C-alpha cells in the first residue's frame, strides 16, 4: 500500500478488537514499530516515547564513473580509484552468513548490474545462501535498476528500460520486487522520478541525498527533511520521500562513525576499545541522533551506514556496528545517558537496530497513521507538537522538481545538462534501435511460423532475448 493512500482512506479504517484507541496495523506490521494505543488521553503503550534508530548498511557502487564497469567489478586500475565490487559482495555474503545470533545484520544493495555479474559466477551453495538471506530480509534490494540513473539528461524511456531490466532479474532469481526508490547520488531530482519512476512503479517511498542547500537549511529548521511528493493536478499518487546521510547533503554515516577501511585515518573503530572510549563515542552518536530527530517528524530516523564502494571488508564494518548497538543499549538502559533530558522530554527511550529502507518506510507509515488517529496529542504532550507531527505531511506535499542542485552559494551542478553531447546522442540512437528491435521481436513471438530456421530463437527467459546485450549496454549508458 502507498503511504499517502491513508490520507483518503483513514476515516474508513476500524479500530482493532481489544485495543481501544489504537490505529489499524500497517501492512507487514513491525513489532519494533507498533501502532500507538490510547485510552482517551492516556497512553497505554510507551512506544510513542521511544525513538527508533534504523541502521541501514549499504554501499553505493557506480556502474561506470571514473573507471569502466569491469574495472570497478574486478578491482582493476586502483591508481584511479580503490574499488572492487566483487570483493564487496563476497565479503557482505560472508559477514551476513556469520551472524553471531545476537544481532540480525542487514545489508541493502542497489546496482543490479553488478549483482548479476557476481551472481552468475556463484556456485549453488553460495546462491542458496544468498537466497536464504533475501528470504529472511537480511539482504534486501532497493531501487533495483540495472544502475542508479541520473534524473536530468536522461530520457524517461531509458530510465524505464534500465529499471525494468533490473527488476526482471530480481523477480526471476529471487521472486522479489523492490518497493522503495533509492536515488542517493544524482545531482537534483525530477518530478518524473517522483511520479512515473516512483509512484508509477509501485514504490511506496523514495530516498535521496542531495537538494539545494537553501532548501535543505529551511527544511532542517522546520523539521521537513521527509514528507510527501507528488502532483495531484497531473494525477500522480504522492509518495513518501526522505533525505539520507543524516540530512548532511549526502548518504554516508554520521560524522565520525565510518567504520570502513576507505575512511583511512577518519575511521574511529570501536573494536578493542575501553569502556571510557565507548561511552564517549556513544555520547557523540547520541548528539548526532538528537540533532537528526529534531529535523524531521515522527519517532523513526534512519542512519545510512555506507558510502561509495565500501564494505570490501564487511566483517570489520559489522563488528563495529554490533558494538555501537550494544553500547547505545547499555548506556541508555542503565541511565548513564539520560534520554529524557537529552531530548527535552520528547523521547524517553532509544532503540537502535539493523534495518532496511523498506522496514523504515513501514515504520514511517505507522508514524503517520498514529498521528492521524490522535491529532489532539502528539508525542504525549497536552498540546500538539505540530513541528514534529507526521500528520502535517499532508499539508505540505512537495510539487515539482528538486532542481537545480547547488551545494553552496556559487556551486550549481548544472553544467552536465549540456556536456558530452556525443555520448548522449549515442545513447539516444542506441535506445531507438533497441525499441525498434523489440517491436520486431514481439512480432516474431506472435508469428513464429514465419521466422526463418536460421534466425536466432527468442527465449522466454528474462535474459534469453537476442537483444539482452544491447539492453545491458543501454542500461548502464
């Protein structure tokens, strides 16, 4: 279900039997994000005073940027950039499979082209291990396109084609279809992405990192770093959108909490450290969490734990995040860190756990229905806290583009709109050939008796078409 469907259907929902004042459960309801229950103005659950912190381990692997796709995948030519995608996926599979049982580690992957290259070479044992992790929702797919396309120079047909190609692979091999968009790297965002490529694809939400620095500053001040996006005049179904990277204008971990070897000297590892050091680092994290929670609405925030080509040694990343989770639990439970004082009474407890963009979206959905069920009381206060009340999302639906993008006063990322004309022309021409060939292929399937015996047969397999190589090439162009 799309989150905003609630805006028109909530009044028809019925209260679950046995829980007076509780809103209806969300699809795939989560025990960490239960609906808020009340009896009159009295809370009968402490969940509303709990801030849920979702750790989302991820990597962003460009399918071509400073190096070619093959160079990135095989870790070649590292004098240009240190990146080895094959090693990342091998390492993540091992780290998730070696889970200690205490922490249900998760990982989110996006660029299906690399996943396809890796999966094709796995033996059956490792393929099954991956499928088991997908089934348990420890290894999740977000966006699911062949690549993460740009939103400015690209044509909407190319965006549709590469997304369809990636989704076809995921559906065929894992029987999953991503439900959340993940456009963390493009420099600005188009209404086409928010409508056709998000709502139109059946996504419930879309997350990205970069918006104009003036818009970002305003949204931080008004706690609007997440909300709804859509154009009702065009008939678009609004979707939930949110910023990543702790609203820093990027998509990495909070400052000082990168545990990847690519962070070099900036990586402040927790493994093997003293209790005093762990307490100091936990207090620093709580400062970052408090700031982020103040800049959005509801009782859930997401920490995106990853950056470009990270997790080559995933075991190290996860070992440090395990300790981070344990430290937060310890020092907030025993009162060493006073959550009520830290958050000014808005929250009294903090839960931190491994999560995924899909799970986070479900929890934000519960934030919304809980707020709409009890508009007179938000966050347990006698007067509505409208600044942090998720029901206010309906009154400030984003319409139009997040263009142009500028990360400071004199740095507009717009030159690439008109650069590399030859490459863009080549992609458009190739795309035209591809669409023409698809029409011929469709006719061949309709009239197989008219096809010459020497003609390459058309398979029903998702990658069995003679056009697959062109699909693949255009998908990363």
